[in-house]
């Protein structure tokens, strides 16, 4: 496995790969509707070349007003720290496997 290449590939998404994490983390601070719309608005602006996704998200008035720091934004955008629903999905799969084993 080439982890450097994986990271490069993840960064090609413009942070879209962590949009679920951004929504879930920001919803309690901004409200669900705003937290859901904000990443899309930022992604569109980044695609237009206004700045990087990280720069635009960090500068978003909604985040500044909520007291979200640049370091927090950087952490939210780091795909290495995000597993999404993977742990839950693994637990479900293992539970299903154990049930199948015990019923045979």
C-alpha cells in the first residue's frame, strides 16, 4: 500500500471525502441546515479557484461566529483522522458473522 499516493488521491476530492464529518461536527454549532449547505457552497467556491477549500472554510463567517478555529477546520479536513461509519459497519459485520456461526 502506498499511503502517500492514497493521501494524494484523497486530496484530489477537494475535501469532499470528509463532508459527512464536517456536517456531523458542525450541525450542533450551526444548525443542521447550515451545516449541510456550507460544505457545498465552499466546494463550489474552491472549484472556481477563489481559494483552497480549507482557506474558504476557515474564513466562512458562520464558523468564525461559532468560534471554530483554523486548527479545528484543519483537523476536520484530515482524512487520516476520519473513519466515518467504518467502525460501526465492522461491528455489524462481525455480529452478523458470529450469529451465522452460532446458528450452524
